């Protein structure tokens, strides 16, 4: 299956509530997002992994959140659930995303 990898940045003072609500809108059983602690100027950023059939732009627009341009990758169907967490690898000076069983 194909998924979109993208980041969402929200103010730190509402990030925990906001990310839970946003995650629910993306799907009930999606891979866990990857948080970046203490983002730029009191903002927190999460990177999400969401099925390409989900309209992520429309959902983020509903909450007035900006997202970066989605990056599409292919994963195994069995990995698309909340037992997996999104991770980043910086090997060979290339950013690669992967899911790891937790």
C-alpha cells in the first residue's frame, strides 16, 4: 500500500490535544506519529504516516494547520496500524522513512 509522510506543526500549548484529535481524523488505527520535541518558537512538529486515500489537506485545513508537501512511500499492508511507529533514517545523507514494530 502507499502512504503519505508529512509534517504538521502546532503551538506547543495545545499540541497534545491537537495531535490526538488530528490523528483520530486521519484514521482509527494509523501508525504512531513521530514527534519532534520543542519545535521552533514554541511550536511542536509531528510527522505522520497516513494512507494516500485520506484527504490530509482537507483535514489539516479544517484545523488551520499547515502541512508540508506529502512524500509518498510504499509499505506492507500489515504495517499500517498503531503497533508501528514512524522513524527517520539519515543514512548515506538521504532521509528515509520507515515503520518499526513497537
